[in-house]
C-alpha cells in the first residue's frame, strides 16, 4: 500500500478514536452529574422514624433528625424528591433554604486575639437599658435571674467574663451545642462567636459586668446560659439547622432548666404561621412551657412587616423603642422607625411589647464579623453599638428570667400575660384628654416594666381563645381580630374603639417628638385584641375568614396589598429567599 495512503488512514483513525473518547467522556460526565446532583430538603410525615425510612428507601441521605416537627433533613435527587412527594405517608416536602443573621460584609478573623476573653483593662460603660425597663430595682433586691436558664439560638457566644460568669462569680455556661455540626462541646467553655451577633444579644440579656455606679450591664446577670449555635461566622444557616437547634432545646429543657429561648432572627413570612416549619418547632417549644421571645423584625415602620417566628401568635414578639440618646429624659422617647409593626397576615396584633433596641451597647469580640464590618461602632476593647429588634428581644429574655426567678411556678402563658399587663404604653395629652401615642399595632401593650412584672404576676390574659395542642396537630388554626377597612386603616374587629384608644391605625409614623410611658393608662376594653378565633374549616375561602362565634366579615381580611395564599402556603422550590436575624439598620 502507498505510504501516503497508510499515513492518511492512520490519521483518520486517530481522529475518529479521539472524537469517540471525548464524546464518551462528555457523556459520562453528564450522566454522572445527573446522578450526583442533589438538593437539601425537609421531609415531614407522621413521625421522624417513618419519614427517615422513606427517605432511605428512596435512596436519599438523612442529614438532620427533626423530631420536633416529625421530619428529617435530607439530600435528594430530583427523581427521589418526586417519589417522596407522591407518597401517601409524606405530608410535606420543604426546600431547606438558607437564612442569614446579619448584613453581609468583610469577614473577621475570629475572637479576641489574646484568646482569654478577659476584660482587657478598659472601663466598664453604662448600658442604661436595665434602668429603662426598671430591672435595676430588682437587682438591688436580689432578683437577678439566678437559677433560670436562657438558651440563645444564634451565632455562638464569646467567653468574655461578663458572659462567662454570673453575678455571683460562678461559671454560667451550662452547655454549648452546635446544631450545624450536631455536636455538644466537651467543655462548655469551648466554642466561640466569630459572627458576633450571639454575644451581643446574650450580653444584653445577662452581662454581669458592673459599672462604677454599681449598675449591671445586663438585664438578668444571675441567669445561666445555654449556647445553641445555628448560624456560622457570616451569619448564615439553614432551616434544618435552626429546627434541629430548637429540637435540641426542647429535648434538653429539663437537663439545663431552660425556661427561656431567645430567637433574634426574622424571616419574611411565606405561608400561614402554622405552615412554616420553623414556626412549627417554635410552637412545640412553647407547648413545652418554654418562654419563647422573638424579634419583631427590622422592616418597619410599615404595617404587616412582622416576620417569622414573631408571627406565631403564642410567643412574645418584641418591638424596639429608643431613648433618643437622652437616657435621663423619658419625655423624648419614641418607637424606633425600623421596628416592624403588625398586624400579622392572620390578623393578630403584634408586637406584644416594646423595649430599648436603639444604639444598644453589648459585648462583642473585636475580630468578629460584625465588628470588622462596622468598625466605627466598636467602642473600646469589648463594646459594640448596634440597633435592632434582635437586641430588644435580648432585653425581654432577661426580663422573663427575672420574672421566673421571682415566680418559678408561672407558665409560659402567664409570663406573657404578666409582661403585657404590667407594660407602660406611650401616651400623649393630660388628664381626661390622654390618648395612646402609638397604636397597639406599633407598641403592643407598651414599654416593659420589669419591676412590676416580677412583683405583680398576672394570669389568664394571654393566648385566650387559642388551642396550641390542636394547632400543632393541624386540626385547628386561628386568626386574630385585626382587619383593614376600605380606606386602608387597620382596626380591631368587634370593637367601636377609635384611634385614641389605640385600636385604629392609618399607618402613619412620626418620631418628631417623644412621648412619656405611663402605667396609669386604663385599657378601655382590656386586652380583647389579644384573643384568637377558630377558623371554621382551617383554610381561607373566597370570602375570607369566617368565625365560628358568629362573626362573618363579608370581605374577609381586606388587605390592600392583595395578600392571599389560596392553597395555604407559598414556598419557592428551594426556599432560597434570605431571612435576616438582625439586618443592619441605622442607629436610633
């Protein structure tokens, strides 16, 4: 054969063989990718064990055991997810989306460079908020939260002396649980807070640092702490991690005397309150008599901006007020503009109360994410100034601990009732012309009075008309009294009370002048706005909400923004919307 022809055939063969090789490689890569691509889900059913078995039978991997909501976290291929969606024993399949705890920015390198968590030699500053809520009066009488456990579900805790030791000098860290890795630290002094948010909130609740004037920095300096980390140093986590954290708290309540659970994050609602998986876990915690304190959110001052889990009707949802940088003058205080306002989409009036949440000083490691992102707000070697309803939630968690030390037999409902009944609303005018400066949709029952709450407990005024057992079981769900008229004004149904009584609101907001907080205001109709009503069929029909007690609002809830989840929920395919534990807001 001609030499040239031989070389020609060899060249053709090489090209064809090579092309076949590359085609086979590309095909195998595509096939491999199709097999290996998985997504994280939350699979809910009759029990943890049954859905775990179903996931494994479908070929998926169980990543989280979420018994608190009868579910598991799982990684599934699209085909496996489709199989589970159609299985009769699977109630719901949620995408396990991410949530974040703070505004994004440059990252820090960790905790205190010295690694000792000490005071660092700088002076201890006055924090003022214990005085604003009158917790300082209780401290002098020996009520400091001793014996009460507060679980901080957040980014971790810095082991600074003010956080590490209680008011008696004893180590207060009972346990450190990381829900991301599902591990309990061998030593409770281990673990840190590279994000900074958790330390800030915890120090507001419990810091035992004492100023030259003898004032504690924190609300409940004698309480002990349970650190439950569900967010990383960038402030990010997932629904499954948060639910696993709550599950752990419920399971370990007795072991660590966990009476209070602080949830300083707020996600925009994407379903009715009972259909959100985080809210389901939160309701179980409340059912187990854990006082859950939730941030209202930082999306105010607009109405209907209360977030998850603050939209759960049972919990204590906290809004923020500010002293206007004049801590000695109550007359110029106002509700912070960023503080989210009610009502919820189900018609519940929220928040329940307000407390300081503006320019709050708290402990934070200097190399944490927040401190390095906003260095202009880092004061000295340990204090960070931050505003938000996250910080306000920390205040109320501390107050709840004070109440429970003084009255250990109170139920979670009683603690909520007591905090509301003894609050001081912001008012304007004098004598017979006195009226509320803010509506119940903005300030709830008013500014918390820790002294009155701890010394004058009140029962049977919170969560009336609700049934948490039925709510969790899914047999009954509830709505509140709030509605919106044709002119866009929010009001409380079944009442002829007016704006001066705090029951009608045109969504206006003004902070041009401050107001006084008083305990002399008489609620005309008690707390009728806190009551809930049963849905007749557990769903929304074309006419809106029909109440079993005879109320029939022909137009239902007339939300002017067109809100309606016709099938009861509106989740995206993968829950990719971001939530914010403490979205950055300007100082107020």
